[in-house]
């Protein structure tokens, strides 16, 4: 039941200077940061991360967006963390994302608008969508020695 999930603060979040506020939401919820680093990925790495989207029509704009600047990658751990983090992140399309979610509170554009402009949907953040994909994505983004096991107060007060 304790799961790990991958979160990426995309270049638009990093460039807007809202990384700390987003990370604070996960810490406030009691999720444990077990890995964190800044990395500027290239097109080849983007294709590995977004393998399931490479052949889709929107992929070129997605690749341009994820490689336009550095991202902050986080591995988060907690009780059923994959579903919890997806709930906190909100709907893929910022326009549809509910207020109170990260995308709903920090972004607003529609897919229709981004498509019409020929740009990627700037939706701030990525979160693994399943336990299986979380494992694969954490393996892609982090080396074993970059992931840490330690006790947080939540191990005593939230989880126990
Ligand atoms: P996901 O794997 O669900 O995180 O999707 C990858 C990313 O692709 C999303 O976060 C969006 O940035 C982008 N994306 C997903 N669906 C569309 C779409 N229909 N049009 C444009 N971009 C999309």
C-alpha cells in the first residue's frame, strides 16, 4: 500500500518560479520526498519518457515544451501515492482541472487553444498514472543511489 510515484515539475513551472509552492502541497499532504533533482532533458530522453505519445499528433509540441528548460523530478512516497498525487494534480487539461488541484489553481489554458496556436499544453506538472508506470518512470529518471529511505514524522503520525 505504500507506493512511490514520479512527479515532474515541467519547464513552465520552473520558469514561473512556482516549484516551491507545488512541492509544499505534497509535503503538506504528508508525502515523503525520496528523490529530487533538476535535469534538462533532450529529445531522445523525451521520447523514452513519453514513449506512448510519440506517434500522436501533439507529440512534437509536447517534446518542444518538455525540453525547453530544466525540469524538477521528484520521487514521492506515501499510502497509495500514485492515485493520491493524480488527484492533487488534477485533469490533464488546465481549463478542465478543478479549482483546488495544482493544475486548476496554477494554470487555465485549453487543449483547443494550445492546438490552435501550435504550442504544447502548459499544464505545469506530470504525475505517473499507474503503479506499473510509476515504477518504470522512477527507474528511467533516477538511479538507485539517488533514491533514499529514511524516517519522516509522517511515518510516526500519519502512516502509523
Ligand atoms: P500524460 O501522459 O497523460 O501526462 O500526457 C502527457 C502530456 O501530453 C500531458 O501532460 C499534456 O502536456 C500532453 N497532452 C496530453 N493530451 C494532449 C492533447 N490531446 N493535446 C495536446 N497535448 C496533450
